């Protein structure tokens, strides 16, 4: 009988304990998230943020380089424009001068025409009118003919330097448009000239 009591007692305590253990085994065990999983996610997020910042910095750098290049190009264009205006003004303001009653180009006139030829090469679309002028001495008809010979002399020299004759037109004003209205050798020397104008 004693044995039976022990069996009953054992059943009373052992079976519930077994049931409790089985019940606990079926429950999902809650575990702490792995620190390696969190750390990998954080690293990936940091890496993505770094890549984003690098891309933004690169974009900013490219924009700054583009703006700097535009500024440099603008400054270069402005400098070229200034140079062009200065050389154009020089081209137009420097006259070829002649001796009395002559259409022969001296060495100084030839040097000046070489410079004008270089300008004409730099600006191939420019068309030029070469104006022949004389001092007041001589008849109107004679001075018109002399002015024409002077203009043609300069044109021929420029053509020999490789400038197309189609870009060069000549006209004679004779004594009609003096630079200096004086009646002395100094004034006459200034008026014996070829002047240059753009068409």
C-alpha cells in the first residue's frame, strides 16, 4: 500500500512537472537581437550616408569647376575683345605716308602694311577700303589720280603679302579730306597718306 501511495504521489508531482516542461519547450524563446546584426545594419547605413555625402561633395566640386571655367572663358573672351578693339583702332588710325608727288612705299610704309596684313589675317571677314589722299598742291584732277595710285600701291603690296584683293577696295579723295588744314610742309606731310576704313 505504501508503494501505491508513492506511485500516486509521484504521479501527482512528476506528471505536472513534465507537462510544465513540455509546455515551456513549445513556447518561442525570445532572444536578444544579435549585436552583430545591428552593427552590420548601422555600418551599412553609415556607408550609404558617406557615399551620399561624397556624391554631393563631388557634385558641388564639379559645379564649382564649371563656374570657374565659365568665368575664365568669359575673362578670356573679354580680353580678346579688348585686344581686338585695340588692334582694330590701331589698324584704322595708322596711316601710310608718302613723299611729295609719289606713290612709292618707303620702308616705313611697307613695315606698317605688313602689320596691317597680319591684322587682316587675324580677321579674315574684314573688308577694307584704302583711301588715297594728297596735299593741297596740284590740280584736283591730278591729286585724284595721285590718290588713286597711292591707294592701289598699298593694295598691291597687301595682295603680295597674301591678302585677297576681293577684300580690298580703293578710293581716292585727292585733296578733299585733309587731316591738317595748315598750309606748310608739316601739314602737307600729314595729308599725303593712305587711310584705312572697314566696309
